[in-house]
């Protein structure tokens, strides 16, 4: 059957049939590229796929639906059974928006099941760049695990505000002394308000998803290496939807742009 005959049978113009054929070829070509991105980044949804390929996110969604493509790793929401202590300290960053690196850091810890027990991951994130600046994995949920992560982050600089929830490990005198030493103000989320530390909540939720469990790790040392690799991937390669690129790339581009602004300002002032 010729194209003209087929178009007549379908009740459409021949040009319309040609257009649909070309569109299908184009969609298949993009689909192949999407599959490659999703193999390399199994948790990517249509927005990150679109950013990775430089295409419109609506087009990515349409093609993924058309060819039945979906992330291999999907987030599962869990309800927390931990209660927060009643403490009066205020949320100091509620009306502040980070406009540069190291203005606001946020920190929290989460548990990860490993070989019939729990291990505890603490991270410190720069709110502006979303980059993980310090982290620690511990067999105990104590002050030391938090201090280690903070000290690693402080090797990169120091913020104006250090924001946490009301978990008891963050209220040790050693942590208060360390923050005071660097003139850092400790901000705390309001009671029963986990969304006030959304940067960490979001990071942990996605991080656990992309870690794909801990069954492949033979011992604690391998688990540490695996978590380190995942954090490097998050910082250096993984596209963050709020940034449109990885945290490290975003931070690097910001520094270059800021340097140019400073140079132009100096020239205008002379």
C-alpha cells in the first residue's frame, strides 16, 4: 500500500502522515538518549533527564510516557517515630535566603540499616550550593558523629548560621563551644517542623534511594567507601533540580561570575 493510499484510508492528508512518521523517528532518537541517561542515573525522573539532555521537560515527560520509561529507583516515604525535645531556641533563618556559599549550613543525621543493625549518617550541607561539605558514618548515634561531620565541613570555611532540628546530639556542650569558637549562630527548626530543614530531609530521602540498600557491602569499611562514592557522585555529577546542574558545577560557576563582578566593580571605581 502506498503512502497516499494509506493516508486516504486513515482519512488524513499525506503530509500529515509524513509528519507523524518523522516525529516518531525523532522521538525514538531522543528515547535512545533518555535510556542512556537513565542507565547512568537510575533515579532520574523527567526533569533531571531533560536537564541532562538540554531538552524541554514536557517533551521528556511525553516521550518517557510514550515509551513507558520510568526511574528504576523510586522514593518511598516513611513516617518517623522519633519525638523532638521541647527546647525554646528559635529558627534564626526562617526569613533569610542564602545568596552566597557559607552563609547557611544545615545538618542532620539519619539511620541506615546494615547487617541487622543501624548505622548513622551525619551530613553538613551548604544551603546555597546544596553541596555536602562534611559527613560521618557511625555505629552510635552520639555527639562524636556530629562533631566529626562539622569539623570536616569547617575545613572548607565557616558559615554565619548552622541550622539543625531539635535532635539531642546537636545540644552537646562541645558542639556549642565549637560553634562559638567560629562565631557561628546555631539555628533550630521549630518543634514538629521537619520542613524547616528541607535541604537535609530531601538529601537523605534521595540519597537512600540512590544507595540502593546496603546488602552488597561485605563489611563496615566497604559501606563507608560506598557512601563516600555516592556523596562524590551527588556533589560532582548528579543534577540537582533546584540548581539545574551538580552542586560543584553550580558553585564553580558562581565563583567565576562573582569574580568577574568584583573585577568590573573595581574598574568602575577607578
